[in-house]
């Protein structure tokens, strides 16, 4: 097993693989880094001379890519070539929640990871360190190793069979701050096997990070602890949001202000101030997926109380999104049919073009069930992405989502046709066009620019009463109230 690495491959050029490898290449000019993907369009976009075309939008990423691309950072579709050359291979492919069969809607779908492992086993002729970078259920490393070690011996090869060792190196970057998080991580976690190969591999990877990360922030653990730490970190973070969102409902009933409560409790050093921002609900590719994964794992090991505890975090999040949509409908005199609702934001958080599991998708769906006309503006999300998100949801509703409440009314949601979606949903190039003649505005993403709009101009062009539903509590309440808006915020009675 190599303990010095000069050539790295990364399989998967997505939100994790792309930025992570760009930063490794930037900080380690002596290492050749090749990022490969089966998606040709994605690779072409990573290679585009126009850096605004990068497939992942992250502040500062264009600079990092510009610095190292074609120096020691390469993007390619030649997966096998990259595997063959590299001493260390990161697996950074997507691991969505299963949409079929056993564990449907809960377990992680490992088919892409498994395919990568098989491909590495088929192609490798020399020893390799395999690094699992995707969020994966506990014991995946073991599964990868089993596949690798079952690789058939090559009778015609003069050299001995290659050896493999698997590391778990979960990524903790948050989208929107990926470059900052990668440059200055709270910690880097490396889990490995306890045998000699495992220890050499850990050292090799730690040496790479040591080029820019202080030694005391590089933590090494057993492989299963590392895998479980990633799920746990995301579960804890999501739990904080569901906790404060649960309280937001109570604040609205009692006349308290959730932001004041959050500030007050956040000053307790045992609680801390971060991740207490009440919102329309968390989104992103990780939180829900990882918790459902944890829940599935607990059920598998016959720990139903533990499973139920964590599942409640997701249920509360579903409730929060549904509550927001319902509040819009209730306020607009119990129907939004034929009414124009403007959405500010579609991404799951600011400073990203990622929309996976964005609260906006679910809120829109609820309003479309009531036949609203939705007019959307988001600074970074492409139009076709928005239609694709809504179309995908029609086919992949989770049973416990939004639906829980509907089931009680014995009124399951309708499956909307693509034609209906395209007729009712309009995407605009400017925020003012989206809000013109609107009956109501809903803020779904906390983009900074929303605060700085000319709100008087927006008011003048809207229908009255001019309702605003601030799902992120970012707008200036006093200013909007003075103009004449009917403003409703999350968690303010
Ligand atoms: C998360 C973890 O933070 C990161 O460490 C992990 O590697 C991947 O998952 P990410 O999903 O990119 O990162 O973004 P994050 O900033 O955690 O936000 C997740 C969601 O929670 C967003 O929808 C965000 O708007 C929401 N959120 C976050 C809140 O509603 N309130 C908060 O206080 C914080
Ligand atoms: C608590 C609050 O901390 C305090 O702010 C409030 O004013 C009163 O309630 P107290 O109950 O005195 O204070 O003690 P605390 O240190 O919070 O411990 C409460 C329980 O939690 C104890 O049984 C303690 O052993 C347990 N605990 C605490 C844990 O099991 N694990 C921990 O990490 C911390
Ligand atoms: P993440 O947020 O985890 O980075 P993404 O979906 O953004 O997830 O990126 C995963 C990438 O992995 C996608 O671009 C996908 O095309 C790629 N991918 C999946 N399976 C393979 C494979 N077997 N070989 C190469 N690339 C793959």
C-alpha cells in the first residue's frame, strides 16, 4: 500500500467531488488530481473556459479552479484511465435514498458506489487506497473491501494481485461555503482499518491534508466510527433546526418571537448560537437522507425507540413546510386557486444553485394542489431544474411527507402532469417581473439580494392587500410594515 501519493483520482464530479478535489489540487501542486464522471456534459462544464459555466456554483470556486486546472487538476470522462494511474481513489458518487424495493424511501441506494468498487477491482493492476467520500451507511467500507478482495486473480499478469485498503473520509463542507469550509475545516476525519495497510493509508491521506490543515484538526479513528460520525453530525445539525422550528409554531400561538428565543438560548455556551435559525424547513441532499439512513439502521438493529426518536426530526421538517403552505392558503381567504404567488428563491439555501430537497419544491407542490399560479425568481437556479424538481416529486412522494395530514382528510395529493406544471409555474429572469401583480410573495431562500430590493416599487405593482410570507425571516419588518405590506414571519406571534 503506497504511503506517498502523487496521483489521485476522484470518481464523481458533483457538489462534493468537484470542490474538494479543486482545493486538494490547489493546495498540493505536487499531486496530479483527476476528477472523472460518466456524465459528459458535467465534465465539459468543468472544463469550460468560461468559469461562470462550472456545474457547481460556489463562491470563490472559480478562482480555485482557475489556479489549478490543467496544471495538476484535470476533469475527464476516462474513468478507467484515471483509476489505473492513481495511487489513491476517492469515491464521491451520489448515494440517494432508495426509490424501490427493500428499504424504499429510507435506506441509501449504494448501487453507484458498488459499481465504482467493481470497476476499480476490474481495472487496477497496482495497490490502491480507496477513500469513501460520499455519505454512506455504516459498514459500507466493509462492503467495498469485500468486493475489492473478491476480484479475480489475473492469470496472465506477471505481477502479484494488487492490494486494496479502504478509508472513510467523510466530507463536512456545507454548500454555499464549500471553499471556505475546505480551506479551513473544523476537522478532517479519517477512519481506517487497524492493520498495517490501513495505518499506512491513513498516514498517506493525513499527509495530503497536512499541506494546509493544522495537525490537531486531523482526527483518525476506526473506520466504523468515522462512518457513523458523519451520519451523527448531520442528524444533530438537522435536529437543532427541527427543534427551533417546533418552537416556532408555539411562538406563533403565544406571541413570542422565535429569533429572540433562539438568541437567548444560544448565549448558553452549552447550546451555542449556530444553526438555530428558524425557517420554512431544512433541505439539501444530506440531512433528510442521512437521518432516514440512521433510522433504517436502527430499525435493522432492532432499536425502534432510537429509530422513532430520529425519525421525528424529519417528520417535524415535513410539518414545517406544510404549515408554511397552509398558512399562505389560510391567509389568502382559504384558497389560492388562480392567484399569483411569487416565490423568491428556489435553492435549498443561499449561495448555491443546488435545489435537492429544497423546501420550495414541497411548498410549491402544496400550493399547486390548490391550483395556485406560481411565479419564481432565483438568482442561480436554471428554469429547467425547477420544472424537473416538480416533475420528479410527482413520481416520488414519500408516504410520511406532507401527505400525513392529507391522509387524515382521506384526500391524497393529485399527481400533476408535466403540462399542468408548465401551465401553472412560471420562472422569471428578474425578481420584479415575478412579483408584478402578485397576490402574495413567499420568501423560500435567504439570498442576500432579497433584502435590498426596492420594496416600495414591489408594493406599488402588487395586488392589495399585499401579503408577504417570509419563510426565512430576512426582510426588514419595520420597513415593510410601514410601506403597507401584510407581513407574516416564521415564529412571530
Ligand atoms: C450539511 C452540513 O452542514 C454539512 O456539514 C454536511 O457536510 C452536508 O450537509 P448543507 O446541506 O450543504 O450541509 O447546508 P447547511 O448549511 O447545513 O443547511 C442545510 C439546510 O438547513 C438548508 O436548507 C438551510 O437553509 C437549513 N438551515 C440551516 C436552517 O433552516 N436553519 C439553520 O439555522 C441552518
Ligand atoms: C439544569 C440546567 O443545566 C440549568 O441551566 C438549569 O438552571 C437547571 O437545570 P441541573 O439539573 O442542576 O441544571 O444540572 P445539569 O448539569 O444540567 O445536569 C442535569 C442532568 O443531566 C444530570 O443528571 C446530569 O448528570 C445529566 N447530564 C448532563 C448528562 O447525562 N450528560 C451531559 O452531557 C450533561
Ligand atoms: P454529491 O452531492 O454527493 O457530490 P452529485 O450528484 O452532485 O452528488 O455528484 C455525484 C456525481 O457522481 C454525478 O455527477 C454522477 O454522474 C457521478 N457518478 C455516479 N456514478 C458514477 C460512476 N459509476 N462513474 C463515474 N461517475 C459517476
